[in-house]
């Protein structure tokens, strides 16, 4: 864990933004971030795109240090990595919210079937192909 990050976490309330890597640096990501900043004005938003860990465990450590987790679906799906992050938050009794088109709402985990890793990878490949064609 980065010592600087731990020091920051001691001074600020933090919210983790769980979202698919395929949406990093996109308009969808920016729109969601604006909603998160509006809903959590006094929080430092932790965006995993700004960290370059090689293990999922390190991202989960970021989650553990946050007061809340906000996630975003990718084309209506909860991807495998996002599912790990929000379930980890649930295990640690960290409130989980979903950012939708026009609001941020508490998430209840009822009846959800996330994408598995293979399905997530296939979705990412399809998104990348579509971006290359446009």
C-alpha cells in the first residue's frame, strides 16, 4: 500500500468508483464522476484508473479504506472485477451505491447475475472493436 495514499485517507473521507476498465477515459466515465462528485461533495473520489496495480488484492485494499463504493454498469452489465469490488465492500459493511443515468442510489444485491471473467473479456473485446470501427 502506498504510504502517501494512507496519509491522504487519514485526512479525507473517500469513495471508491468501481467501473469497467473499458470505460476508463470515456465520456461515460466523466459523466458518472460528475454525479459522484455532486452526491459526495466532501469526499475524495478514488478512481482505480489512476492506480496501476498488478493484483486485484491491491484494488480491494483501496476499497477497504473507503467510506463508500459507487459502481457503474458497463452496457447494463456488472463486470467480473466490479462484482468482486462491490461484494468485497459488502463483506466489510461498506455502503454500496449504483450510479445511474440521473442519480446515485443504494444497491441491494438482490437477484443480480454478474458477468464472469470470460464474459467480461468478451464484452471488452467487442467494445474495443466497435471503437476501432467508429
